[in-house]
């Protein structure tokens, strides 16, 4: 198994935040989005989220002040969620921008692995330890990766990054096993390249290293819009 370069490990560690109220993680990607596991959020079971209640969550970056982020998109079947700035508090927004604007985002892998083809992955656990593993698509057309590691993946790692040997994000950690099944500890993770809404994925792909501007929320969620990248002046500076 190869090694994930130390500078790439450092970049990913700086881009990974903790969600202290729920015991999970999230990772910064381009556009000022934080990706996490959907089950890490305390989501409403009513229609409130469609009316603007974004299920705010406390975020603790590696350095700097804590802030609150809001659920922008949630895909419960794939267990992935997108968080963005919460505009209810100027202080919280300032802390969000300080983190997003001064942190290099993790690149999402758009490669399409072949069914059953195993490749090396690296998992950043909740305690900051890097775990090595192997991953593959276990079911045809699956939006999740099956992951196997000889190291136990501790509780709280949900929502954290799973990256390939190039440091690209291939999955958001979802389910972990407490038991070694003989060949290692089995886990699964949602693939951002297939599990995210098309509009948000397009915004991530086309975005420079700037924070997300909530004014274009409706445009992002319109998956019927043009496939062309939007002009970069739509973003907040």
C-alpha cells in the first residue's frame, strides 16, 4: 500500500472540522461547503426545512472560533449532507468566513471506479489518527463505497473524509463496524461524485476557493439549469 504524502495529510486535517454536539466530523470542499454524514444532523421530520429551517449545527474548526452552519442539502439514503453558512448571526458568519477563506478545500474525486475494483484509501478518524484501508463499489450503480480497514474505525468518525492516494475525497464516512469480521473492520461511505445533487456538485466543480453565497441557493438547487459553470462573480468575496 502506498503512502499519503505528509503535506496532503496536513491539508486534509486543516480542512476537517468536528461537530461537537453530535460527535461527528465534516470536511471543507470548494465553494465554502462542508460535507458530512446526514445522520450527524438533527433533522426535522416536518416540512420546516423546506420553509427555511436549516437544522443548524455547531462546528469546531482545528483553529479559530466555533461557528454554526446550516443544512443546505440532505440525502438520507446515501447518508450525505451539505452544510453552508448560517446567516442568523454576524459573529458566526464571520467565523465561518475566516475558516473557509483561509483553508484550502479538499478536492472531490470525479473518477468512476469499476465495480469490484479495490483501491487504497485513507481515513481521518475522530481522534486525528490516519487509518489505511481498501475500498470498492460493492454493488452496481451504488452511490456508496464499501471500505475495509485492519484498524478499528472509532465512533465519531462519521462525516469525516475518506481520500485516495492523491488526497482526493472519494467518500464521506457513514457506517462503521465495531467488530473485526476476519478480513478487517467493515465500513461504508457516501460518494460525493454521485450522491450530491447535480446543482451543488456543479457549483463545487466550478467554484474558485471562495465561500458560498447563500443568495444563489435557489439556483444551486435547480438541477434543470444549464450545465455550464456560473461566472465567479456570483460568489461572495
